[in-house]
C-alpha cells in the first residue's frame, strides 16, 4: 500500500459545498493524511521542516484546491515557494521526492466546455496545469492526470455526493495500487477511470 498525502488549500471552505464533502469523504482513511494548509497556517507562516517531513513520509502527493485565477490559492503557492527547496526537492542533491506520484485535484466554478480551445477560457485544464506538471518533473516526481469537478457553483447535492465518493474511490485506488499506470496516463482526467470502474 502507498501512503497518500492530501495537501488541501481552500481559503473559504465554509462556502464550498463540494470541497467540504470531498474532504469529509477522506477523513479516517488508513494511510491517508489530510494536510489542511489554511487550517494549519492561518497566519501564512508555514513550518517548512514539518512539511518536508510529511512529504518524505508519503508516496503519493495530492494538491487539492479550488481553481483560482487559473491557478491555486495563494497559501498553496506559498507552500510551493517555501517547501520545495533547492537540495531538498530539486537540484543535484534534491532527491527527496524522486519517484513519488503527484496529482492535482481541482474544483472549478465553470463547466468543462468553458475550458477548451473554443471555450471562454481558451485553454484546457491540463494546459493550465502545466506549471504543476513541470514542478513535479523538476522534483523528479511522476505527475498523473488530474481529478476535476467542474461547475461546482450549480452542482446538485446528489452529484456532490457522487463526486465525493468518486474522490474517495480514487484515493483508495491510489493507496491500494489498483490503477494501471498506462491507463492513468491515457486519460484526460482520472475521473474517467473511476467512473468506468464504478
């Protein structure tokens, strides 16, 4: 089994029905650690050593956040800037994260069709996630396709429950190594594999 670290960053979790439910679905799972950055660091003073130790203790790193201004909330960006230090995460001596898997888990307010060449945002989610993919590559990590929930503002309660269950199923599948790497790398979103296995 693999140890999963979910680095969760949402500055207004009380307003997000979908993210509350998704995180709730992971609570208490064995070998799964939920690291809520806004809860742990309301003053933005990140304990770099503690965060680095957490990374080293886990095999799969999940960056879970709402999609803010085509990127992530500011505290998660601060986490990247401070925690992924030279000679820890990258550089000649920076091999602490080598071989670990990384995955982005996102919620967006807009529907999926908005994130396309012909949509209002002109680019796909995977194109917007290139900085995360490249950060993982620099750290010698394997970056997997994302898990994405679109249209979170208008999603009905029943669908919220379904997405939370899919997310839990994904995390358990990653933990228990039940997903084939080739299949994972052949899909746009990991949602596709979980939906097909439902």
